């Protein structure tokens, strides 16, 4: 397993938050296989407590969850950890729903469920830019996918990082 390095050369840490047990555990398994340090929470309250312990580089959160929704979770976590990136996933909420609920200071990306695994891994690679092909032989550059970037609200780069272990 290749460890995905971030910042000071340590393994990148990702906090996955989803109240759907199967979705959360599947994401954890996929991300751990890709070499990330991953923690999971199944509620907004649990996510904030877990973030204090993990100090994540990236928060991947469902939007629609019980008492505390994903936007509230991201707002709390990024107030404590301003460098933490946020990727919202939702099968129910739209990008405009998130935009209307999120405070202006919150910077985030958004993907609709269900999503393609390759799109998710590309979004993560884009959000954790310390992982680069020059330092990671498991990543290979390929032509950009403008549609994917439009869907998650990012500008296309000249190349995308696509993990070689993932099939086309």
C-alpha cells in the first residue's frame, strides 16, 4: 500500500461522515486501500468529536444527516481547523441547497450520490495537492475531465491524478 503524503510528509488524514453505515464503511475501505489515514463518524456530533482527535486534512461528509447536518459539521470543524478541506456528498441535497445553508467563509466541493469511484478519487487528489505524480509512482497523469470538475465546482487543471490501481 502506498501512503498518500500531505504537507509535512505525513500520511494525509481524512474524516468520513455519513449516517448510512454501508456508505461510510465502503468509503473508509476504499480510502484506506489508497493509502490514506481514515476515521469514520456516523453522526454530526460524533464527527466533531472525532475531528478533535484526528485533525483531518479533508472532511468528506454527507449533507443530510440527523440532528446536525453536514454543513453544520463542516462549519464547526473548519472553525477549529481552518486548513481542513471539505467535500460534501449527497443523494438528496443539491449544490444550491448547500450554498444557501453554508456560511460564506466555508470553502467546499460537492458531489452528488451515487458518484463514480474515479471521480471521487480525482476530487480527493485535487483537494490534497501534496500528492503528486513526481512523488507517487501509483499516480499517473491523464487528460482532464472538464465535466467532472464542473460537477464538483472546480476549475479544470491541465492533468488529473488518477490512481493506477483503479480500472477504467
